[in-house]
C-alpha cells in the first residue's frame, strides 16, 4: 500500500494578471477529415484505502482574499512535483501552479494512436503547442482544474483488488467523428483497461449507430436501455430544463466566462443527474473550438440577412437565439444536416467550428458566419443500477480515470480553439464575422429571448426557484443579469441588469 501523501496548498498573491482567451494568431494548415457518420448486491461507492488529499488550502490572509483565487500560486508536495515532471511533455501532462505551462506542450495522443487521430486531436504535427496553451492559461489556473487533480488521486491511485471480473460498458457518444469522442477512445478507454487489467471493457458507439436523435438519451439512461452515455443538456432540455441552464446562448462574451460559469455550476448539475436520473456522473467532455456559426451559402453580416433563413438548431435554447436573430430554427439530428444542406432543405446549419468540420459541412456551404462564443461541455454518466453492480475498487478507478480524462481534455482544448476555425477556412470556407448591429442583436437575444423562454420551460415562477437561485448566484454574477419575481409582468418575472462581480469582466 502506498503511503498517504498529504499535500498542503498555500494561497499567495499572484504576480501577473490572467491572459484573456482568444484565437491563436498562428495558422494551422488543414488535415483530412473523415466523411460524415451515417445515420448483484449493491456496492457502495469506494473511497481509497488510504484517503490522500492532493491539496489542502491554508487559511488565506485578508490580502490574499482580495486576489482572484483562480490566479493564485500553489504549493504542492514533492510527490506531485515528481509526478508532473515524469508526465510532462505529452498525454497525461499536468500543470501544478508553478508557471511552467511548457510542461503541457507535446503530442496530443499516445504514439500508438498518432497516425490515426494525432493530427485531428492536435495540430498538423499532432502536437499541442505552447502558444495555444498560453491562450487559455485561465483553464489551468482554475479551482476546477485543481479539484480534478485531487479527484484523480495521482500520487496514491486506488489499488485494484478485484479479480476475474468481466465488466462490459457500452458508451454512447453523440457522433464518433467528434473530437471528444475520438479522445475517449485514445485516452480514457486504454487507461481504464490498463488499470483494471482488462476486467473492464468500454465499447464506444454513437447516436447515429443506435438510431438515436439525442433528445431521449436521459430517459433511455434512466430506464436502463443505455448503460453509459453522453448527455448534452440542450438535447434533453425539454424533459429536464434544469440541464439547459448551461446553454443560455448569447450570454457568454468570451470563452473564459463560459468555462468559469460551467465549472461554477458543475456540482448543481451533478445533483440533477444523480437525483432525477439516478445516474453516476463519471466525467465531463470539454469542447473547445465550439463557437457556434451559421454554415451557409449566404453571407450573414447584418440583421436583415437572417430573415426567414431555414436554420438547423440543436436545442430549444439555440432555437430561441436563432429566431431572435430573424431566422427560422428547425431541430435536426446532427448526422442528417449534411444532406439537408446539400439538397437545400436547410439554408443554414448552426454548430461549433470543430463539429462542423468533422461532418465536412465545408463541402456543402460557402460561409461560416458568426460567432456565438462557446466553451462547451457535455456529461458522461452511468446508469445507477449498472454502477451498483461494479465492485467498489473498480468504481473508484473509473472515477479517477474520468478525472484524468478531463485533465487531458483540458490540455487539448488549447489547440482545438485554434484549429476549429482555421481548418474550416483552409478547407474552403470564408469566415464572416457579424457586423456591429448583428452582434448587438445576438447579445440582446440572450437576455430578451433565450433566458426568459428557458425560464418559462422551467415552469417559473410556479416552480424552479432553486434553479433560478443557482442562475442568480452562480451565473448572473458573471454576465450581469438577475431574475426577479414581478407580478406586474404577465410572465411573473423580469430580467434585470446588475453589476458583474465574478469572472474576467468583474467590475
């Protein structure tokens, strides 16, 4: 048994301000992209035999508390420093608050996966470069990132005590060509199989392969039809509107704000999965390069350009934003959009830069119009009954490997913000940025349409006050909005402007 490693973590003043997120100026040449995908006794969740703490906060001084907690330096144990040094320069590399962002630079995948997926998950050389890492320093300096290091239990991993188990999990991903689905197959799956000595097998399939549109995934997971699946809150928001709170399109002025909102509300979302779906949250997919664009044969610069445009949407909240822009939103399964654009059934399709690239929308459109900032995430969950059948030590191993998958996914997000747009341009699309009037309309859409309509789907104000409290206390503080009860309004509530007190735009 390994000795428990107790690491202490002292908060001190940071000597430099966070660097704001933005697209890298370094162009990345295109790479070929695959064609579109066609359509017995309950065991309690285990804790490690020895309960290590990767980092423990010291009581901050008053002066320290005046600084941004995410930007403060860390103090870590020699064991964690040794781990970081051993794993620097490639898959599994971590940041430990020492300013050495170069440790995260290196290959995007293990050598055995480089030829197949390396240049998709990294740059054209299959690498994650320093310039991209430095664009998103705030990811690695965040409290959430530190919590993942604790959860991953890197210096005292749970020991495998089970033997002779044959556990097969079928994980359903949105689409096998999406980068985060590929990444699971090149990192999470082999790591789990190695840690469990092949007692756990994870087969990654996709919504199109199973004939799913995505809107019923939460129900299918809850009733046991699916054992493990990716849940996108936008797909299931009709039935579980609370999960759609993370996608109030139009509210996020940049990637950093969206990322910090999502990490701030993560515990609240986890409770929904656990209490309403009876599921076990395993890990999140982090989806950079996911700014939303109108892929179309029409240039969209001014509000009048959007009028009547038949546009594919992937959620009710996105439909509200599209309709506010003057276009006509239609929900359509992701794998069906290519053909609809090709045949003129749709005038435009809205999705992220990397997802659009994965489906080769550049072959059937001319312009990539936008953008709607997004640093998105989806959640991978396991059916509760399936989870209860898994031995306690393997449960803990899965959770640790899930945290390691997130740490690695966040390393890769740096380059995805670069390649998402650049590779579409290199493939032949013309990037058209919204003009000032369209940008202003997009911003108003979030507060005037997307947020109020989501509140009504929530059933507010008759119900959902706890969810609105989460919005007011954990989201509105980043974007300068608050929802108040107001009997004089026919909806029973109003949305008001308030000072921004958290995040990169705090006043």
